[in-house]
C-alpha cells in the first residue's frame, strides 16, 4: 500500500505552492505556426528575454530544432496594433517584420537578414504571401501620418528586387486581411471590411485575377456583407477556395466550388475565432483532409473533414482543450495545443494513424498534477430566462486541506475583448491562485466568443452593464452552490476585462478587492484617442459617439472612481498604445485625492499585455499580497 502523506490544515488562500510567481512568469508563448517543405516553423515569445519573439524551425529530416532569427531581432508587427501575421516562409527563405524598426527582412539559413523595405517609419507590413513568379510579396500595409486618425490600410505588393518598390493593389476600404494567392498564382483572395464594423461583425471575401505585373483584375465578391463575418480564406492544392462564415449563426467552414458556395459541415460550433490579430488559423487544407479546430461549450476540439465526401470525424481522444494555429501538410497536422495541466506545445499529428508527438513545450517546470485545478463547466441563469457561461476552478493543492466548514475566497476572472473568450489552457498564473487555496470563476459573459453569433451580439449596446451583471450573477450562483464564500469575492481582469473590473467595483458593493491590468476607465476619452482598429468599436458596444455621449459618461468608471471603496491595484504598461497610461492614472489620481485604497504599478517597456518575466512576477506577487491583506490571510509562502 502506497504511503499517504498527511495534509496540513490551513485556511484557504494561505497555502504554500510550488507554482510561484517566478515559475508562472517564465512560460514561453507560441504562435504563428508555418509549414514549408520539410520544416515546421513557429514564433516563440520569451519572457526571460524581456518578451523578445524569435522564429524557431524544426527540421523533420534531422529532428533538429533551432532558432532562425538572432537575438538582435524581435519578430513582430504593430499592424492594427495587435499584430500577428509577422512572417512567412518560401523555399526555406524567411520573410519577417522586425518590431523595433517595422522593416521587412528576408533571411536564408545560415545568412544574416537583409532588409526588403526601406527605412520609412510611417509604414508597417503584415500578413505576407510570397510570389516568386512575380518576384514580390503580397501583404497588408498600414500607413501612419502625423495623427492616428490619418492611418490608411491597403493591400500592396513589395518588389523583391533592389528597388523594394511598394505598389498599392487594393485601397478604399478601412481594413484588409488575409491576402492569399492561389496555388497556380493566377488569383488572389482577401478579406476586407469598413467602419463601424469589427471583423466579427461583417466582412467581405473577394477574389481577383492577378496579371503579370501583379495588378488585380475582374474583382468578384464571393461571400460576406454587413451582417456576415467571413474569415480565413485558404486555397486547396486543386484551386478550391475555402473560408469560414457565420451566415448560419455559427462560424462554419464553406468553400467556393464550381462557381457556387457550399457548406462543408453544418454544426452549432465555432470553427473560427474573432480576428483580433492577423495570421490566425483555425483550420488548414491538405490534399486529403481539412484539419480543423472548433469550439463547443467553450472548449476546443480537433476534427477532420474529408474534402471529397465531406465526412466529419472528431478526434475526441486528444487530451487538449485549447488548440490554435492549425497547419497541415499531406496527412500531417501541426498546431499549438494545451490543457489545464499540459503546457502549451507544438504538436505534430499523423491524421491517418492518429498518433501525435510534441516538438516543443512552453514550460519545463516539473509540477505534480495534484497541484493543478481542473475547470468545471458552469451555465448560470441571467435575466429574461437567458443563460451565461463560466468555468469554475476549485482550490487544489495536495499538501493542504481547509478547516472544516470553510468555503474558499473566489476570484472572478474577466477576459479581455470584450469579444473574446475564457481560455481553457495551461495557465500558471491562474494556477498560482488556485494552488494557494483560492477558487477562480473564469466568466464567459454574454458577448463572449465561442457560443455563436446570437450570444456574441447580446453585448451590443450593453457593454458595462451585461458583462458586470453576468460576473456578479456568476459569482452569486457559484456561492449559492456552496463552492465559494460570498463574503470574500475578488475580481480581476485586463484590458476590456479591466474595464469590467473597474465598473464592477464602482457600480456595486459585491467585491472585497480588485486587480485591474491596463483597463479602460474613461470611455469617452478612449473612443476619441484610441487606435484606428478599435476607434469605432464602441459604436456597437455602447452606441454611436457623440450621439450616445450620455451613455459613455454614465458607464465610465473613471467618472465614479470616488465610489470605489474596496482596495484596488492597477497595473499599466508605459508603452501601451491600445489603452494608454492616462486611462489608469485618471482612476488612481481620483482615488488618491479621496484617500481611497489604491496601489499603482507602471512597467517601462511593456505594451498592451506584459511579456517580461520580472514584470509578470512582480504583478502576481503584488496582487496576491493585496488579496491576503484585504481578507486577513497570513500567507504560508515567504
């Protein structure tokens, strides 16, 4: 009989855990998987190198995994501020955007990068497709003038000869996305949309013939409109054009085949995700299959669709709950994947044999599974007999148990977006709290992605109301089921989740303390000052400005900061262009003038989201200390 170690009895929230702030801050990020011939590429974000991003290559022929770009380059772009689509590969030559100077470079294995574009700081480039026949790159270009309001987005070609000439091939719309060249090079497909829509509201898919000089002719709109969100066009080897559309109310996969649009598999599930970044990929087309990730009940699954007979086959035996950046080559699928106890990994899957192996893990931290909390799916009632969703993570630590009858404090976690979703992934920052005896409720309030277009649109006009109520109702529901202590509720969130956190503290007396990461506080000021991509976002979420100005004022936490009596800690990156530091400072200054309990930490060199390990570590430690002090918890950690 195995020896059972005795558990120490200690109050919830006080437990000592091997998941320290140091461990939680060292997790590498994976994105932008790409396959070229025999090699698999991806981008790694490295917290220990102050969040620097590098392209990594895995050579299938040798099994060797190595860095492609050197430490003096940071692979990234600021197109639409959220970036993505920062590189591509063609015949083992890498083309990438460098974040520091926004120039495009090309690099062959073993050689130093050479710049493709000139040193013109007003241009940014992303979403690259290389055309060796015409010796150019098709991509999205963003042009910045003297003021943010003068930003212009276009589709361009960049010549790969010495001239580096950039030529506009499509202009006039507000935004462009996903220029994809057909296998024979004759046709270009792309997605475009206009204000006030965001890319999950309404977009259009277009194609055009490409002449020898790269000029687009005979343009045709294939799908989309003001009430249909189309995304991710992909060409099959035979020249069939696939795409994702929510015309059925759910993001399903369609194709343009023999002059008509047809569905591949109708399902009440999401085969796409909000296009906050360029270069996202939820499915991929090979010669035989479509390999696709889809969301059902808030969790990701992987499936294949036979391109010939449309047979759908879900791969339910895979141990992953979060899947992204799906690529395919022949009968092999490659993607990023994780679960609550499985670190984010680059996974290679044989679609015929159904076996898989991991090429790279984001964390090598050796933590026993008995320290990990696993989510429980919750559906809770809201007004008008509607339902909202959340994931409940109970406290979990093999070394401790709570005193009899005690219920844990509950951290309500609010995702960003707001058109986004809670991620059921390997999240050491979440487990940092659950392994110390906190319960966490990760809320997918009405308006979140992953539950169809109708659910997504329920937040329209009601941001700052419905999200706040859903978080509160989710917390009360959890407590009513005996899973948490209603007298010890906490709330945390970043960006749009930071706005909901501030609004929850300003407009209700439910939470004992809160943590806001780079959150919006003054809606009117943000609507006037923010970057182009989101400059009309609030038209849908609140109402057209200035016609609905009173709503902007009424729902802005900054105007009611004196009502925040619960202890609050705010974290802000000084280089944030999405939510500038002024949004945090307004609240901090008002609360300090009223001598209200607020702490404020600014981090130099951080933008919208923290990447440097030391900053993540400091923020987590500071947040934990605030909760412990507020709730009177004596921490077992040093």
